């Protein structure tokens, strides 16, 4: 059964989510402080897209539901419930995915840190070291912005004329006192 067609676009659920659990599952999860968080509201932003060609059964499901700022450590930990959280969250948009609730083949759970700037705007362009460039901080929208970010970085490296918006992604923006002042009251970061 293929619930998500191979030709589906990137799908994003923008409402906060209460994960769908049966009454029995809710009672069980509520028994332990380690699992009680699974009953609370999760932030918006679960997203998915088909991965691979026409014969693939793979679906990439992403959800940055824990966006606390942390200091990086290695090895990092991955929430053992993240595959279930992502599947159940996505099932709010695509109810057919509920057929996969319960015992399932072990999904691949990959993880790491979502690197982001304070205002969640990428860094793209030259660094203060001659010949060094950066492309990073695409937290929460890398799948959507990678091609445009790559073009902007390539133009920067090649010395081509840059579009007017290039300065908004440059590391040099933090040297501008007006931009630093703007950051003090930036507000919502648009995290997916």
C-alpha cells in the first residue's frame, strides 16, 4: 500500500499537533514521566516527501519538534520515539498513514543538530578568511532552499554579480549596527 504517491510534492503540516493515540496507549504513556510528553501538544512543522524513484517505497519524514537551544555534544542522542512521533504527526494530514501504527519495520532514524542563526536566516557567502565560504544554518528549510542557496554561494565564489538579497545572508550582516539592533526585537523565527 502506497499512501503517499511517488509524485507528491513536499507536504507540510502547519498546525500544532496532539498525536493520535488509542485510549489504551494514552493510559500507558501517561504512566511514566519519560513518555508523558508524547501526550502533549507538539509544534507545527511535520513534513514529508517521497524519496527515490518510481519503484521506491521510501518516504522522508522530518519534524523538528524539539527546538530548544543546546550546546552541541558528541555523540548526540536521538529521541527513540522520533519515528513514531513523526509518523503519528504526519497522519494528522494523511490519515491513511494510520495503517502503519503499531509494530512496524524498524525505520531509519537519523539525527543531528539543526544549526541556525539567531534569526533563523541562513549564512551564505564569503568568510573573513580569503578563499573561504560558508553555506549553512538552513535549519528547517534546507530541503526547500538548498538549490537557491547553492546558486547564491556559487555566484559568490565565481565573483558574479550578486542579487540584492545576497547581503541578507552574508556573515557580514552581523557587523551592521542597524541589523544587530533589528535582532534585539526579531520575534518569530519561522522554524519548521
